[in-house]
């Protein structure tokens, strides 16, 4: 059983302007006292409820995969719900603080939670998920460039696709 989830507010129309991201949807959420990345993590959790309730799904073996900024929402959801037994995030920025150290970023609005960076970062979410398995491939900076950083990350070769990693992750 596979569920392809599109959390609220997606897909947004790409206006091809650099650095804009989800600022409008996120600003609207802030205006009503909400946070768009947290609401998207909530959507992941509700889909998890739906999957776990199905008779053809083993609730002890639910896995999830996300790319880009959606990896942050999946990290948040997995930190809150242990039914996500294994997650794979790909080309997701490795740190929220790293965005604050640079003058330019793309799609920070899709991941930032007000006040979160004062005490935590994305690695803290990863630690909260432990000992469950987190496969993090090709971590990026906030300009969507893969960056070589120390830690438990996996990097693909230039022409390597997802097939080998997916096969390894599924077994």
C-alpha cells in the first residue's frame, strides 16, 4: 500500500521568482495564529491515522519518504509519532540555523517554526526519532545545493538514481 500525500497549500504555483517560496501561504497562516510547516506535519500524522486503520496495512511497518523542504515536515511528524518506523529524507536542508547564517535562502518559509531555532535545530528532531531509522541522503543548504557535512548522511554518485537506495531502505 502506498499513499502519495500532498499536504495543505500544495502545489503552489511556481512564479519562477527566486527566494519567494511559500511566504504568502505561511504569512496567511501566521495571521490566524498558525504555522504552515506544523500544519503540514499534522497532515502527515492524519494520513498516518488513515493508513494505520486500514486492514491491508501493517501499522508496525509504516515508512515515509520526503524530498526538499517536505523532509522537515516529515522529521516533525516522526518526532511526534513512533508509528513512522523508518523515514527517508532526500535533498532536505540539514539545518535551520544554517539559513540564519547566510543572507540568501530559498523556501525557508516552508520549514521555519517561530522560536524553534532559539533552542533546537533539525538534528534535534533526528535525535528525537532515534532509535528508529532515518535515512538522510544528499543534505542541502538553503540554496538547494548538496553540501558535504560530517554526520550520518548518505551521498549519491553523480549519475546514481533512487533505485538502489530505495531497495536498501525497503529491506
